[in-house]
């Protein structure tokens, strides 16, 4: 789905024992969308540290994600934008970096379970919890 950005927490539900959430994450991802390298990094970190996945397993899952999504690099421009967003919206820096990447990708929606559902960012990006 062009115009949609995924937070790492939504992608991690692909691996969930909760079949309803795993199926929902899979259906959303199948439509396509956008992610940043930061999202890939966060996914890899949680998958190896908390879920005990091997790097080979992580690479396999992320290869599918990368095939379905446009991946955006983290740049100094996004870093600066994230600092501004952190100040204006009182978010963590890492959440602001995801917001900055979603705005830069001109997305209309950011799927995230951790950020405030329904919040509008810069009047053009809406945070949506796809599991509500």
C-alpha cells in the first residue's frame, strides 16, 4: 500500500504466536509500503536478542520485507528533522526518526503499536495502530 510506513513493532508481529496479529501484519505487509534502515536495524536487534533468532533466519525474514517495501536510508537530513520532531511532539528520538522518514517518504499513515493512535504529525501523517 503506497503511502504507508511500517514501524518495527508491526513487522515483529510477523513472528508472533498471536495468529490474529501475525495474520494482520502479514496482510498489511503484502500490500507493500515503506520502511527505513532504522526499522530493519530495530527488527534485527529484537529478533536476535529477544526472540533468539539466528542471523540467517533474520536475513530470510528481512529479505521478504525488503522485497515488499521501499527502504529509505537514514541520512543527516532525517537526523536533523527528527531532532525538530522530538522537540515539537515530545517523542523519543528514535520514534521521531521513524516519523521523519515517513514524512520524507510522503506517507499518509504510519502503522505503529507503540505511538499514539490517531495523532497527526505535521498535518499530513497519521499514526495508526493496525491492531485496534
